[in-house]
């Protein structure tokens, strides 16, 4: 029985990894050789495939995606930590209202704002810049909720009070006492926002229609029409687009998995 | 506490100062939410009462868009049915297999974190990649699934996976299971880890076998987690778009809705009506708000079912 179960999990694990493995292997092949059998071993065509991809504006698009994800991470973690700090550690009149507001807005699906958002961005002449796909991450209710919980759990009131007695200003308390103590929370939220903004498909699909502002998912999804016959090159582009996500995940996988499951277990 | 009060000359003033700072700290979030979410939501809602293609004149039509959606647009019901069917095919599998995998991992001594990380990878992968990988694997002509099944001798000739309504839905459900199984497993594993060790010890002392322990102890204690997973997958599932649309966005197979619109989901229809074919922004907004209402109803029902009556 036990062997059976371990065999079962081994099979599931192989099925989870196999597609990735195939994509990475296929990106080293010459397209016409792909169907001669299962590509389990690497071939020698990787550099040629790189050449094909870099003839498109892949590097520019890659840069766009990095700019979007990094800005989203910085803005979202900063804004979320600030509002989380205020709700977790201050007493003020609208604290309850703001807290409930955050919880309710977490359930609102993004589609109901998307048409209004597109028109707003068009009116502000911001469509066809990268800003619209960055700005949606500024006030991200999940981030605010997550940081509120994290600050509540990880910072003692006494620390803040004693800093106040020492004459520390409120912004300095945030920067020198709170931020260093909530680094693990910031790391988890940053990983999540990086992954989500990197993978975001619907919003850039709707907002962006100039190729110079494409992000990776949009470019890869249109590669199908541009490189219809060069399957290996497409696989190579795909491998390159998955790569940073896997790196970010593996770097932070321990705190990340902890952070993502904490919400479920508590809630 | 006492020391703190006595050391401050004017405590009231201090309180004022810090509550002002609380508002300042909240301001970026509130302003940002108003500008980039709340205002667009209200604007979309306003537009949903108009007939408008985004460039010409807005024509006020009242609730006509909503009436059309629910009485004269069979494709809306079809898309809702498709979405629910795909969810029905995927969510129970995710819950049962996810729980089973978590139990196996929980009792494992070595390699736990390896299996967890490996199985979590699909969850973090770009949906575009998943769509392409699956379109490729299930291709009739060159796909590895047909290739392997024929080689083993299960099939004599390839199945048209992506060209038949029933199998198309199956492939989309498989994509979703593949993507979320590791996530479900991880959440269940976290839940099992949080159950106190003493409960298991006590069960062992009382002579309960592992199966009985699981049914009588683990399962009931995981009820909240199951509720969480069910409700979040209902909310997420009703917004399904990336997986089916990306499965059908490759080269010659690039067509909307899959074969006979069998995998057209509500959000895909929303995207199509609002931005693709006729750019009916008013009608699209109305679809999105109808979907929102449906999400509220279904998440409430699924919460009731999974969390039991006492909650």
C-alpha cells in the first residue's frame, strides 16, 4: 500500500515536471527533427533558435516585462505595507471601515473594472504605455490584507511605543523598525506580485496594441502567427519566458509556500 | 503602560499626531484604489446601461443589455454552462487528489520539500506556456499524447482531442487540474501540519488504524480548508479565460470558443463581445456585472455546502 502511494506521487510529480522538461529540451532542437521521436536528450540547435528569436523584438519585450513586474512589486509592497501598518498599529476613526473595505474589495473580480479602466487610460492618453499594467498593482487589496495580518502578528506594540518615547518620528518608525521586521512578509508578497504580474494576460491583451509595449505573455501568444513553422524557436521563446518565474520561485519557494498557505489555514 | 503615560507631557497631542500619520499611511492605498479600481468600476457600471461601441454616440438603453443577456442571448447560457461543466470536471478531482497527495507527503520522511516544490511548479507557470504546451501535446497529428497512446497500443488511430466538444472540455479541465493540483496539495499539507500532534498520538493510543484516523480526525479538521479551496476555486473558476482561450490561439487552430463553442467561457465571451467582434462596450460591461452577481451567488452556495450549517 505504501509503495503504491509513493509510486502514485512519483507519477504525479513526473507529469508535473515533464512538460517543462520537454519545452526546455525542444528548444535545443532543429524544428524538422522534433517529430522523429520524443526529445528526451538535448540537441545542438539552441544558439540558432536564440538567433531566430532575437531577430524579433524579444529583448525589448523581455525588458518591458521586467520593468512592469519590478515596478509592480515595489509599488505594491510599499503601499500595502504602509496601509497594513496603519491598520495594524494605529487607533483612528475609520480604521474598521478601511479594514472592511479591503476585505470586501478582495472579492471583486477584475473584469468589472476593465472596460472603465481602459476608457480612463485612453482619456489620460496612457494607453500604449506600460503604466496601465503597472498601476493596477498599486492598490492591491490582497496585498493590503496580507501585510495587515503580517504586521499584526510580527510586531509588538511596545516596540513602537518605546521608539515614540525616544522621539522617533512616525515615518522613521516605519522605515527603521517596521520594515526590517516584516522582511519575510515583504518577500512573500513580492514573489506573489512578481509571478502574477509577469503572468498577467487579459489586461495587457486588452490595453496594449503596439508591439513595442508588449509583455512576454502577449508576445509569446502572437508568436504562433509569426513563426508558424518554426516550432523549436517558439519553444525556445517559451522556455525563456518561464525561466525567470522558476528562478524567482525556487529562490523564495520556502517562504513563498509558507506565506501562501498561511492565508488559507488562518482564514 | 504606566511608564509610557507618565513620561509624556501631553498624551492627547501625541495621539493626534499619530492618528494623522495613520491617515497619511492609508492615503496611497485609498487614492490608488479609487483611481484605478473604484472609479473604473463605477464607470463600467454606468456604461452597462448604454449601447456604445467606444467611439460613436452613447445611446441610453436602461436595463435592456441585462434583459438581452438573460433572455435573448443563448450563447451567454452556453458559456456559463461550459464554465460550470469544466469546473465540475476539475474541482472534485483537485480536491480528492490534492488531499490524497497531501496525506502521502505528510507521512513521508524524506524528499517532502522536493515533491512539494516540483508539484508547485505548474501553478506558477505563465498560462500562455500552459496553453501552448497542451495544444501541442494534444495535437491530433504531431501531439505526444496520441503518439504515445498509439505506440502502447491503446489506440489504433489518433483522437481529435481539440476538435470534438467533449474532449475539448476534457483537455481544458486537465489543464486546470494540472495547474492547480500542486497548489491544493500544498494548502492541504499546511492544514495537516497545523493539526496538533497530540490528537494523532491519542488516536494511536486508542488503537485507531491510519485509515480510521484519517476519516475520523484529519478529514473533519480539514473542513475549513476544503471550504476555502472550494470557494476560491468557484470564484476563480467562473472567471476562467486564460486556459481555454490560449489553448485555441495557436496558428491554424486559432478560433473563438473551441469546437462548436464548447469551451467558450463567460469571460471569453465578455472579451469577445466587448473588445473583439463588435466592440460592444455597454453590453460587455453588462456581462461583467452579471458575472459578478453569479459569482456572489455561487460562492455563497459553495460556502454553505462546504462549511456546513453551523457557520
